[in-house]
């Protein structure tokens, strides 16, 4: 599927954003454009926001085909890269509003973990939020969204392409909730 001019412009702008660059202990080293972090296999910071409705169902969405990483994959979390001037919490609030149109909700931080794949090296902060507000999907980022149980999302991930980093965030969250 061809990438529209709007999607191409959005990708170029997001690649140029300065992202927090960190080491393997999550110590800030500086900032670099997103594309440079990936090309050089350096570590950035990322946020994952698990959005639940009041019935306990998780928002699962499908990424657009123009995404540089995991295009067309299903994702169990809103989120993205932490910009150079942001804290994890500021990034989480921004990303939740940008991708799903949800703002003004309490964001609870749960844990941080290191995710290391060749093209995706991140220190990740996992947040959760609860909202029954209607979703407003960002067309450059999200194709569709639905709510399902977290367990159903994990089952589906064995049959469909799901983002491995957000799946790890969900697994960590569920493990911490059962303690």
C-alpha cells in the first residue's frame, strides 16, 4: 500500500524528533534523532500505556502500514519514544492523547524494563489508565482499535503479528498485578 504524502511527512517529522538517548542502566547520555538511534542500534526511552475501560478490557489497536517499526502489527499499548525534554510520565500523557485521543486521566506507572532487539533497543516505562471516553484515533498512527480482555490479546498474539515490546510490557504488568 502506498504511503500518502501526509503519512510520509509525519514519518519524516517523527524521525527528526530528538529522542532521549540512554545507556543500559537508563542513564541519560544526550539526545539523537529517532532514525539515528535505530541505525546505530543505540538505546532510547519508550513509554507503554495500557488503556483499560471500566469493565477491565484492554484497548488493542492496529498500527498503520507506514510505521517504520512493526508496520501493520497489532499493539496492546499506546506509546512511543520519550523526547529529549520529557520525563517518562510527560511522554506517556502526550502519547495517549495523540494516538487514542484520551487525556485528563490518571496515569499509574508500574515498572520499567529493558527491551533489547536488534532494531529496537529501549528502556521502557509501563503505565496504565482507565477511561470509557470515546477513542479518537490518530490516522497517521492507528488504523483501528477495539477492546478485549488482556488474556484474549495474549492468545491472539500467538496467531497474529503483535508488537513484541508492548507484549512484554503487558506480560510484566500482568505478572506484577498477580503478586
